[in-house]
C-alpha cells in the first residue's frame, strides 16, 4: 500500500522539476502566496464555479483573442486597436457559442487527470523505478560513459521541460511500448466520456468539475499552509490520511449540494388568475 508520504514526495519532485526546468534561474513563487491564491480560487470554484464558468471561458477567449489580434495587426501594419477589438470580439463570441464544447473538453481533460492521479498513486513504485531507469539512461549507467558521483540534476538542470519530457517520452516509447498503447487507450476513452458528459449534461458537468477543482485547490492551499507554518499538524495529517480524505469528501458533498441548490435559474412566480368579469 502506497503511503501519503510517498505521494507527497512524488509531487514535491514534480515541483522541483518545474522549478529547475521551466522557471527562470533563482525564481520560485512564495509558498504563502501560492497557497492563498489556491485557497481563494478553490473557494470561488467550489461555491460558484458552475455559475461563473461561462464568464470565465468568454473572458479567457477574449484575452487570448485580443493578444493574438494585436500581434496580427502589427504584422499587417494596421492599428493595434483594430486587432484588439476584432480579435477579442471574435474570440469571445467563439467562447460563448461553443460553450458546451469547451465544457466537454475541460471535463475530458479533468477526467484524464483524475485517472492519471489515481493510477499514479496506485503504481507509485513502478513510476519511481521508471524514472530512476530514465535517469540512469541519461547519466550513462551501464554504457561506459557514466561518471561516478555525478549529481543527477547536473545532466538535467537548465533544460526546458518540453525537451526533457520529449526525451522521456521517446525513452518510454522504446522500452514500454505496450504500456504506452494501454495508457493511450484508457486516457482516450476517459476523455471521450468526459466530452460526452459535457455535451449532453453541461450543467451537471460544470457543477461536478468546478466542485472537484475547487475542493482540490482548497486542499492543496490548506496543505501547503499547514506544512509551511504548522509542520507538527502536517505530520499528524500524514499519519491520518483517511480522516483528511473523509473531510475532503464532506466538503465536496457540501460544494455539490450548494451549487446544485443555488445554481438553478430563478423561475418567475406563477401569474395570478384573472379576476372574473363582472
């Protein structure tokens, strides 16, 4: 049985990978700031995510469209305001009209991430052995070019994450091709199910997805704050993970119930019957 400490160590290792490969040298967000943002965003999503999601999509599309429009306007030699208005307007309209598709795609991605997280937690020793094998491969273990005592990060530091992941993907494809097919089939099927739910049941899907993401944000932010400022409490939580998960389950149920109750459109009161003619 994989313990919570092993999962936390794996997440910490992934964060270190992002820090070493994706962020500028010497830059790392303040943990308190990250935790506060996660808690606030998680609370908003958990309580009002279903009602705000359409606005989030439209605003995100407008921002991306405006940025692309300004860039294209500069290439075409026209005024930036034209590109800003046209790009933001067209992108915002696209986000509004195809809302169900974006909900479905978001649900599919979230479903795949849930499958990856659950499968990763259940197969943590296998993942650790594969990562170690990949690190040995990069360092030249067993090839005659290995330098004893060479730090592992010396071969990786400063390399962009996409390049690192691409190399790991090529290595995993060469050594575990059957597992790649199996993983791709499971993730593809899960993504299609999520897409179908978003298209057929958009309201239920938005409530479910935003509640899950919101509760996860609350859990991550709270856990980061506790581990930073109350390490003794954090040790107790790691020793009683079942209780912590049960508490998250209760919060999730409350979030789902609140959104289902308060997310319904307010129906107009029935009209009073007309008075009989005298």
